[in-house]
C-alpha cells in the first residue's frame, strides 16, 4: 500500500468525535499526510471534511495535530490555515427537476446532432472511434466482463493493440475501464492484489456517471441541459445512459478522493440521484458497439474529446 493509500485509508476510517477516539486519531492521519508529502492546508481540509460525531472539533485541534506531525519529523511548522468554507447542501431533487425541465423533449437525434465528433459510422465501429479520439496509443486499458481479472496482454492491452483488434472486426466486450491503468499490481478494497484496482489507475481522466431511477427520456433531457464537461454518452443497451465526465488537474488518488469523490459526487451528483457507486477511479462503464444478451446494442450517442456542455 502506497503512502497516499495509507493516508486515504486513515481519513476514511477516522473514528467519530465525542468519545469515539477522534482526537488521538487526528495525529495518525496528519502523520500519514506528512509522509505522503501532502500540503498542510490540504491535510487540514481533508480532515475537516471527514470529521463526524457528536463533539465539535475546532480548527485549532486539527492544526495542532498537523504541526505536531511535522515536529515529529524534526521540522517546526507554523502554518496559517484558512478555514474551509462550508457550502450549504444543494437541494438535489429540485436541481435535477430544473435541469430535466430545461432539456425536456430532447431526443437521441438532438444529442447526436450536437456531438462535436459526428457519429456517422455503424455502431459496430464505436470502440475504434472511441479509442481514436480519447486515448494515446500507449495507454493501457482494461476491457472484458464485469468480473474478469486484470491480465496483462489479455484483458489489459495498449490502445494501439485494441485499435488493431477492433479494426479487424473482432468480437467486442461488455465493459471498459475508461481511465488508463499502470500495468502494475495494486490492492483492492478487500486487500487482494489486482491489476484493475483503484490503486492501479495511472491517468485520472474520466468519471462515470449514471442514474438508476430516471427514464430514458429524462436522462436525455438531463444530459442535454446539465453544466458538466461531457466527453461521451453511451446507451447501455438497457435502462441507463453512461456519461463520461472530463476530469482535469487530478494526478493522484488523494486528489481524486478530494476533488471527485468528496466534491463532484458527494456535494453535487449524489444529491441529484446519481449512482454513488460510480465515484471510484477504476469504475467500469459499458463499451459501445457491444451487443448484449438481450439483443440490444450498446451505442455511442455523443463524443467530445475536449468535454463540452452539450447545449452550449
């Protein structure tokens, strides 16, 4: 487990305040943050977001733990921490209804027409075009069944290989991990080794977003009007549309947790009803071009490498 992983694990398992052991645990989190070379202000903000329980934990208590962590390394730090501004929670249901109302009546044809990359090829060619427009030739991608293990040169291959593979009309796969992998072994949440775990992600480019409780028409309306940087929309061939959201300036697991899981998902998307299980960096998505057992095809509906709000 890397230093960043240990730090994130300590954050996620921070005990509750008010007799649960939060106070002594603060120093443990701070120590792991210092060892992982994380900026003190970010450690402070991360701890503040993860505190829970019955006792109010003042900023000075968090600050003292961080300063002691630095002192234990033989360095005196007096950091001018800024108080994290707590945003009022959004009314997710109301926000979603407003977005859907704006996009009401939009169809697949509207989404297709708005796509910067015109999808004028047969859907059997979707995988090839998806790879061509969103990836570099040396990116490593997983493709396979939901529970297929990550195996180098089998389920994990370079984009150059996958493009050649699909150009020959070879069989498709139901799933893809949109974020490129390192090819190095990491640990899953259950502690077992894997080549497709969150800790195996090399490039943090896309978040996968889907709904479980919206009709197809409501999903089209939502994606038309929502203010997100949509890179791709994929019809799953069943109930849902998978949206790939472009993520910029995230280059570590710690930053993904902070910017994507804690901010984008917890503060915005989950309150609007997005599936909260989608928030991790190695999340699977449906691979367009594949025909499911129900006879329906997974289809690419929209493709925008730079990521644009669909309705402009």
